[in-house]
C-alpha cells in the first residue's frame, strides 16, 4: 500500500519536475527590497549562498539591494520592467503583506505577483523589563482595559506597521479599541529596545531573534510569543498568547515572490529549488544559526497563504480605521 502511494505521488509530481528541469536561469538575481543589513538582505544573501553551495541552483545568484517603502519600490519595478523575467526572485516578509493591505504599494495588489515560497520565520514577542510590574500577559491586558493610555508601548514602525499590529490584535481580542493604545514609534528594533531598557516605554512588541541578547543577560522578560506552539530552545518556557487565552499569532515569514508573467515551467523550477533547500539538513542548520525557525510553505500553499494573510490584514486595517492609501 505504501509503495503504491509513493508511486502515485511520483507519477503526479513527475511532470512538474520534468518541466522544471528544462529551464535554467541566466545570471539570476535576488532582489532585497531594502538597504544592506536587515531581514530582506539576510533573506537574499543567506538563501542565495546556500542554493549555490548545495548545488541546487548552478549559476551564482547575485543579491541586488533595491530599497524603498518596505518593498514598494521593488514591487513596482518588477511590474514595470521585469514582469516576464524568470531570472529574478524577490525577498518578502509579513511586513510586506501588511503594507500591501493598506495600499502602500500603489495600485498593485497581492494578485500581481507569483508567490514562490517561505524559507523560515521569526515570531513576534511581547517584551518587558525584568523588573516590570507586568508578570503575565493577562496583567497587561487588565491594565490596558482599565486605562489604555497608562501603558507606553513602543517599537519600530509607525501606526499600522507589523510591530504596532501585534499588540493591536491582542487588544482587539480583549475587546479594547486598538486605536486607544499609547504607541511610540521608533526607527527600528534596536532603538525601541534601548527605550525599553531606559524606562521610556513599558512594553516592546519585537521579534524573537532581536531580543536574544537582552533575554540571555536577564535584562528583559517575555510575556508571550505569538506562535501556534511554544518555540524550542531558549524560549521553550515562554507561553504563547494563544495558551493564555488570546489566539494571536504573528509569524514573521521570510520568503520570495517571482514576476507575474513567467511561465509555469519557470515557476516550477524555482518552487523545486526552494522545496529542496528547505529539506536539506545543511540549510536547516544555517537557518537556525540565523535565529530563523522552520516555515516551509512552498508553491501553491504559499501562494494561498500570502493572499489569505494580505486579505486578513486588509480587513483588520478597515476594522480599526487604517484607511488604505
């Protein structure tokens, strides 16, 4: 029975893999829609290097930085100049879908590219100082219910950004208007962490990968992680928001899209490449070293996920009064 099932699967997959093998990219590029450094740049450089080192993609993949609008410039460039180019992949993250949902990519929507696949994920967290008055997520929620302006919450990005959205979803689940939150915007996670440690804010909705040093040093505590299940390793003792009664999940998914008009054969090549990468133990080790967790949606599953996420963010933005631009 098992052999029959494997044979059926092989026959089903054979045409896609065969067609993918007929295409080989020429001078491939990975566009990081941000300046060097940061998540987009890491996504491109790490993935490109490992695809080449593992022999999954033979031509050397060059990383090209194209900053602007947390992905907006790159998105528009693909539409205007490279809509049929099969030699380019573009890094994307959850923050990109948040901006797409709010109309920050101009007239283009989530339906204007082909979503390729995810290569890993970080997860949102709620951090407080080690000596914080808040011992649990419920402590924080109770205070925000009684007086939302009494708690200064700060992170990188303005109102409507993904860091703002994390506590906003908790407030929404608790029946509190997210717009009542006292939120301070900083230039990035590092500046927000400094504000937390300096006592200028009480709560920092950051990412698991960016709080490791302060957590290890005992300078901060985590009230919750925004994951489906508890994270492994050093965060294994931190409860999820879900298990504390607030089903809020925030994976910062890192992956790629490709231009909208490439052929199915060309798309299949890149889908196969990302799927093989995610399955390789050497890649899994490299991913873990960068603080990324497994998140292996590829091809049609990733396409459906990206569109569902964007639509959910669009509905949330409308509900809490963040008008599309």
